[in-house]
């Protein structure tokens, strides 16, 4: 039997909408595809068989790590490419892959994950050695890093970066069904491991989406306490600040205090830069707000920004153009305001208001020139 260098294990349930495109994207990149079905009632199994995947079944026990680890146990490859059914491996980025898999100095590689349309990608560990020490932990938002750390303590190995990239499609459309599925899992997860900031923030966002403001506030506050306790903050430690600032938007004193603290700890987080600029605008401090939006526009032009989290690309374009146009308008900088309304209109041509405001600025500019 030929050796299997790279396996792609997937756990699936009723994924007929996504699975065919996922498997097609993997076919030329991996040596083995393992599909573990957890109870599908649609064509998922048939699609997997048609693609020649090794199809297995696993009884769902409300534990994502348990299902993923079963799939890892079945994989025969020396390396694992961790993929979900609603993801696609981008073509044309496989050139260096085989050479990286031959590199004995590495335990794993991060690749760029594009989480949804219109958002920037971020680095995520998805390619790692197939070893019994490397297993997932957590009933939801299962974490591979404890296993990676255990492997590296025993065997060494660096974490590199791969040319591979994934596109994720599962966040589009109605999410209410996912909220109902995830809520009890998250409540169990924070009981099992109450130290993970991301779990508390996801729990807060679900409570907020379901209209339970008190529970949302409580979960975000717990996440904030954990974030503040960390001497060396992780990127995810900015999440409770963002969540609470947005949630408490009608309480300026709370927002200002949280923003000042957050910008001290996470000055490279561009979501916080945006929120800071908007807070200054709302308080009429337009001159102070302008540099925040200019920074975002510059990041969009250069592409130089943090890749540890995903950002809505509109922050670097139409949203900042709109804000800059408004700031300059309020300051009676007609030429600058007209310029940014023009840029906003180019990105959002369906919004007639930008053309109207652009023309208004041009009229005020002309009036000023005539008067002088």
C-alpha cells in the first residue's frame, strides 16, 4: 500500500449544500479524505462515496472534539489538513506544500482562513502532524493548540506558515438554528473550562441575538475579567472590549473608559480604532476622529494590518470614507468632504445620498470661492 502523506479528515452532518465543492477543492491537494458522518439525513453520505472518500459514522454526543478526534484516529496520513465541509481550499497554492511536509523541523503550519465574503483573512493552524498527542479539546470551538504544545514539548518542531488558503461559507444566511444548537454547548463549555475568553464572548453574542441582554452583559463582563487578568494578552482578549463597547453604546462614560483601556492594550486592533473614531464623532470631536479613519484607509491601501483576526473590509473603504466625509463636512472642509463622499459613492453606487452630498459640498466650495 502506498504511503499516505496528507489526510483531510472532516466531520459532517447534513452538508449536501457544501460538501461536493469542498471535496472537489481537496481532491488534487491531499492523498486521503476521511469523512465522518454524525447523523445526516440528506445526500451527504452519497456525495462522500461518489468522491471516493473513506466514509465512516460516529454517533453524535454533543462534543465536537470527540467527533474530530475520531476522524483523526481514522486518518492514515503523516500530516493532517483540518477542514470543515463548508470550506474550500483555494486552488493554485499547492506548489510548496509537499516540500513543507518533508521539512522535519516543523510540527505544523498556519494558513490563511477567509472567514466570510467581504472580510480579511487571518492566520489559523490547520496543517499539523498526525500524532496521538495532537488531539482536540473542547465540546465547541474545539482547540488543537494544547495537543500541539504537548507534541512540541515531547518532540520539538516549529510552527510555520503555508501558502494554502481556505474560504469559509457557513456564516452566510440565517444563523438562528446555529444559535439554538450552540447555546447549550457553550454553556457546557464554559462550565468545563471557564478560562477561555472566546467561549464567553460567543455565549454573550448568542444571548444578545436572542434578546437576553442581562445574560449577554454578564458573559461579556466575565470575558473582560479574564482578559484583564492576563499579563500578556492574546488577540482574542480584545473581543470583550469590542462586544461591551458596542453593547453599551448608549452609555458614553462606560464606552470612553473601555475604549481608553482597550486602545492601551490593543492599539493594533483596527476594530477598536474604528470604534474610537466613531465615539469621537458622536461627541462632536471631529478633528480628533479624523486620524483614526485615515489610519484605516491607509491600512486598506497598503494591506499592512494585523492578521490575527478578521476585519470587515468596509472599515478600510466605504465606512471610513463616509466617516471622513462627515467629519470634514461638519468642520466645513468642503473640498475634503466632497473627495470622501466621491470615494464612498464609487464603492457604494447604490447609495444616492453620497452623490447628493458630494454635489452639496461642491456648491458650498464654489460659493466660498466666489465670496473670496
